[in-house]
C-alpha cells in the first residue's frame, strides 16, 4: 500500500482522545516504513487554541516544505 506522508499533532492534555493512540499510530506507521512526523503539543487539550502557536506553525510548514 502506498500512503502519503503523515503529520500527527496531538495535545498531551487531550481528554477526548488519549495521546497514546497517536503514539501507537506513529509507531505502527514507522514499523511499516511509512513517512511520519509526530508532534506533541504541550499543555494542549483536544483541538483548542493552544495549537495556534508559532511552534506548531513551524512544524506544519517544515512538514509541507519537505513533502511538496
């Protein structure tokens, strides 16, 4: 199966989806040699405004630049 690169961003205070689910997805994708980037957003809940910060933006830009 040929999948596109993955960018996984997950808040470490997410009360809806445990961060362990994203970590497991990341590890499984790596196990099968897929291109994947994982970013932990510190003190972030599920999709809150804390995701709108310079560090997250730079992670996204770097990912898109690498895979355009």
